[in-house]
């Protein structure tokens, strides 16, 4: 942006902010705000004898209503994560690869203004006394912001977008992310009401696969979804969506996944779909899977299917205060019937690498957990 345009923009913004309180601007409808913006910009341009330029008006709208220079990136359906490392360094992921954007913020104050708007929408605050905050965009994208003093080099902003990836199992097949026989097997497991967990690392496509699998749930079932950020897009007619909430600045008002899961069990669900198992909610999930809510599903961060089982043991043991997680293995084996592991390859492509059944294996007085291979990437079906 030219220095002249930037000065013009700042003057128009200052005039509009002087006329209206920022909260009044947030409450304005799009058409009304556009009208006010055009009026203020026109007044500034009249002094220079120029008509209002559409691109200048767009920049004003982005700064007052949206995310400033990030708006063109968020308008691109192929852009996933958007990462801001200070006002002059913006990166984005497109088609699985990180690229540096041409867009820039004017300065640190400009970036802080956008961060403050994002955080304040969720009723939270970010400043020196509380330098880290989470928020969410209207489309469900997750936002994390860190400012000084925690961020040594200035404000940092991370936007985790849910761009969806392949929408169905057939899309996964067409994208080369899964073999057709594995897709057919997964569809059978979901329709047969098997309790499934999807394991994988960050950005591996766990939520996208969970969405794809959910399409095979019958339309007459009552489904309750529980998430930290509402990303699942189920198409069945009887879906109840629940979302957790962090505590406010006074440490009150927190709604945890465990609280939601306890409540969900009182809502007569046919299936429970948990966005991610990451803490003590694993106890209620295992109990639900073992007490009539067959066909429940969820995701877990892990580097392999075996690691996923270890994580389940550890989380359950910590939640119950037990020092011997192996005592929980029979319950885990009874609850989780299969684990689907998905990975993100170096080029950005997501691939389903394995499908394993979980089986309890007696070893003397103890019970071990055994993974029985059902399907492996690059191998013929192994049965089971």
C-alpha cells in the first residue's frame, strides 16, 4: 500500500471511529457500515479532488470489519493454516505446502488491532498481563494469538482453518489418500456400529476423515458431537452439536469436554462423536462405548496406532489417579474396536496408513493390548 493511500485510510478510519464507538461499529450491518465507510472516504477524497476508489473502500472494510490484509488469504478455499510472525511476515499453507504471502500489516499496532478484535469477539482480552489467548472465526477456524512479553519478536497470530479436504471416502480414494478396499472396509465398520478411533499427528487429516466416516451413519440415528472448536460438518438430520469453553479472565465459566460428555450421556444419543480425546474425558468416552453407545468415534494425537493405545492408557490412568495404567486395558479393549491411523506425507498429502482391530491378550495375571492388522498401506488386505 502506498504511503498516501495508507494515510488516507488512517484518516478515514479515525473519522469513523471518532463518530461511532467501536462496539457500535461491530453491531452495524454490512450495508450500513459500507455506507458509513463510503461517506468518510468520500469526504477525505473530496479534498484531493478524486472519486472513491473501490480497492481503498475494500481495505477500509477489511480493517474495520475483518482481518485486514489476511482477508484475501481467507477468501481462498485452498488456503489452510495462516501464520503471522509479526507485521511483515505472513505465511500460509496451500495444498499442503507453506508459502510466504505478499500481504503485510502496516506495523505492529495494525496487527495488534486485528488481534484485539479477534479475541474480544469471544469476550476475552489480550495484553501484557494476559499475553496468550484463543479465539474462533465464524467459520469455526481456530485462532491463537501471543503478544509481548511472551512473544519476544512481537505479536504472533496462528489461524487453523478447517478447509475440509476430501469430503467423502470416495473423495479420499480419488485423491489417492486411501485404497478403495480400505474405504469399503471403513464404511462397513461405521455402518456396523464399531467403536472407532482415528490417530495421527497435527494436520494429518483426522477431522476430515472423521467427517467422511460420519457420512456412513444412518439418517435415523441421534448423534451428539463434542468438540473444543466446532469443525465437524455432519449432514444427518438429527445432530446435536456441543462445544467446550475456556475459563474467563476470573477463572470461571469453563465448560470442559468431560462435562459435556457427562451431559451427553443424558441426552439419549445413539452415537457420540468426540472431536479429539486429549484428557480426562477419556473415562466417560470409554464408559459410553462400553454401555450401549456403539458406533461412537473420535480422534487422538499419536504417531502410530500403538502410540494411540498408550496415550489412552496414560490419560485414563491420570484421570483416575492410578499408578498402574495396565489395569485399564480390559476396559479399553472392550470399548475401542478399531484404530485408523492417518499421516501427512512430506509433500502435504494425507494418507490412511493402517486399520487395526484392538484385542485383549491375556499374559499371565495381566492383560495386554494387541493390534490385529486389518489393512496396511501398500499391502494386500490381511483379513481380520
